[in-house]
C-alpha cells in the first residue's frame, strides 16, 4: 500500500512539472520561429535590433517623454498573441492597463520599453529566446519556442529607486 502511494505521489509530481517536449518538436518549433522572424524582418517598417527583437512603430508619443529604466515601473496597455492570431493575454480585454516593474518582465519587453516613451505604441515580434524560450510558460498555455507578437502602448513611467539621470 505504501509503495502504491509513493508511486502515485511521484506520478503526480512528474505530471505537475510537465512533460519535457521531445527534441524533434523543439527543433521543429525553433525552425518555424526562425523562418517567421527572417521573413518578418523584411516587412515594411519592421526594425530588427541586434538581439533579434523586431518592432514596428504604430504611434509615437512626445519626444520629450521619459524613457523607462530597468529599475522603473511601467504602466502599459498590451495584447499578446501567437502567430496564428490567438490572443493569450490582453489588458485591453480586462479594460485596465497593467503596472509592472520593468525588470520583472521578459527580456524583449525590458529591451523594447527602454527605447519607448509614454504615448508610443509598438508592435513587438519576439523570438523565443527573448520570450519564454524552450520552456514555454503558463502551464503549457505558451508552448516552447513560441514567437510572441505584442501590441504595447506605454502609458506612463513610474520612476523607481536609484533612477539614473540620462542626458
């Protein structure tokens, strides 16, 4: 009986951790992501940063606006979706912008938001390595090696402690 309980508990723990994605599946999703990013980088208005992050400016706010730093909090409206157009998260749908510490976000957001000013709205095209990578996220809601597309509107920058003045 005790052995059966231990086997059950071990099985439950393994299930909770999630099964590893087979290497062939990871390779296929990585290839699909690379193909999309290569093609998208050629689209009109899309800029590619050295990290591989791609963005397109939808709207620009005042040039005098304060750019966020990694120690700041940002107030944003956003929508995240997959290549097939399925929305996986949206502050617009919730009817309320989100305020979050910049340093706690995925690498793509940290990089892009530091280039934006309040009033800017950008489309971000996030390669897997700047999103959730081979691990995915959300208990399988975001599959491994997913390219993520975000519409981000920077509403405000809430200066954090130790903010460094930029010239």
